[in-house]
């Protein structure tokens, strides 16, 4: 979610998470969420998230630069590399316009 005042919130949850009854204050993964502000550089086709806080303390205060490609009703963002316990990943998200 990006608003017109430069604030953003990002929530991504795995569709196959276990359907258990658990403490609601403890996320059942996979899940990542963060919020903060954002800037757009149209000439470079980038979107930069300035993360205030996240479900992962490793992202608190992070700057997450995303390359943006818009094609028809599809928006693809490719993020800067992230180090994980399984090695480095490059997050790529594909978004489709709601009908």
C-alpha cells in the first residue's frame, strides 16, 4: 500500500501457512511485513522504501530499493539483495491490477 503522502505498508504472507490456533502476537510464517515512507525516481524506474519497523528486526531502519517495470496490468518489482539464513535472495514480486 502506497499513499499520496509518501507513506507505505507492505504485508506478504505465504498462502500455505499452517491453520493452527496460536498466540496472535506471534506470526506463523512465512510472513514479512513492514511500514515507513517511500520515494519514487521515475527517471530510474525505482521505488525506494525507507523502513521504519518490520516483522524482522533485520529490516528495521533499512532502505529497500526496488526496480519497477509496468507492463499492461502487471507491475513487477525487483528488490535489492537480502541476506537470509539460506543465503542471499533477490526478492521479485509481481502485482496484478484489481478488477
